[in-house]
């Protein structure tokens, strides 16, 4: 594995974080309607982007403008594990540079204009992982389905509780989440990298230590059934979210939530 640390000067950071895309009047109005409704739901802004047609054009413009400055050339758009974001209450999309630096894009509304801008996402030293896994190191699909543990860390792949957004967890679920986080960190105290989990009930694995799970041929009945169950679960959650989105009352938000979304004016540039 090759780890190359990257230098990111304060000047460079300020330049990239200073790039702002001002939404035009139509997009700004669409943003405000979206934010008012989003504030009434527990989902993170990123989870509500499919109701936000104003976002993608603004993101594209931001990326173009940032690339034109030479300071930010994205490696792949939005490849980051969202679990890793330290500010899920504000992050809309993520962009990663080839050296591993990650930014997230967020909206700010000062009551006059709505702008899309970026913030440095990870406050840790960044590494670029160039890990090549051999076939022997990876689980086969048959092993995965049979419940074999990860060959990197020895923990099971499946068998966790169902992952939910932070704000939707019950106290019991939050405790389970904390225990899982502690178990993961105990095994990977210094792995500053992304993580992976398999499905909605997977345990957390480390992208540096744990070979990624296999892509499987959907041949056996058992595999097909699992895939159908996963798809049904996703479809059900999607339908449920769409229903709650329609029912959400704009403005029925706690004050801090509205402020995080830029719904109510605040001083710009504050953190
Ligand atoms: Zn982030
Ligand atoms: Zn593992
Ligand atoms: Zn690790």
C-alpha cells in the first residue's frame, strides 16, 4: 500500500472555499422551498437531493469554476462514503481530488442571495490508498453468502443492526451504533481512510485493511431472494420518504435545523 500525504496550504484552502456559485432567482426560490420542507424532516440534506432539481446545475457550475482556477480537479465525483462526513447536517454533495482531499458543497442563504460553496470535509491527514487485492485475499461470492468473515479483519460481513440516519435513531439504536463504532476503531485506530459496509445491515470494514466484497453472479435462488429483499426494502424506504416529503410542512422546523440549512439568515462565512 502506498500512502502519500498531501499538503494543503491555508491559502489554497481559502481560495477553494471562497469559490461561490450564486443561484439565479428561479433556482434560489426553488432552493428556499426545498430547504423549508427539508428542515421539517429528519433526513440529512444529502438524502433529500432527489427533490432538489436546483442542486445539480449549481454543483456543475461550482466544479467548472473550481477547475478553472486550477486549485481543484476532482478525481471522481461523489465517491466518498457519506458516513465519513463530519457535518452531515450541511453537506449536499462531496467531491474528491486525486490526492485524496475531500470537500463538501453546501448552500448558504443570507436572505438576499443563495450561494453554493465548499468546505474542507475531512479534518484528518489524507492518504491516497493504492491497494491491490489479490483473488486469494478477497472473499468469493459463495463465501460471502455463506457468512464467512472478512479476510482482512476477521469480523463478520453481515449481522449488524440496520443503519439509519443519526437523527432517526432510537437511544437503543444509537448505543448499538456507538458500540459498532468503538469495535471498528479498536481494530483500525490509525486507518484514516474510507470504510465499507455491505447492505443495510453490514458491519463496518476498513478500505485499507479489508478487501472489498465480491460482486456476485445472481444465480442461486438464495442470492436472488436476498437481492429481491434488498430491492424491496429500498423501494419501500424510497416510497416512504417521498410520502413524508409531500406531507412535510414547510417551516415546521426546529430553529437550529433551519439555520443549518441556511433557511434563516445568519452571518455568512461563520462556522
Ligand atoms: Zn463532508
Ligand atoms: Zn474487515
Ligand atoms: Zn484498517
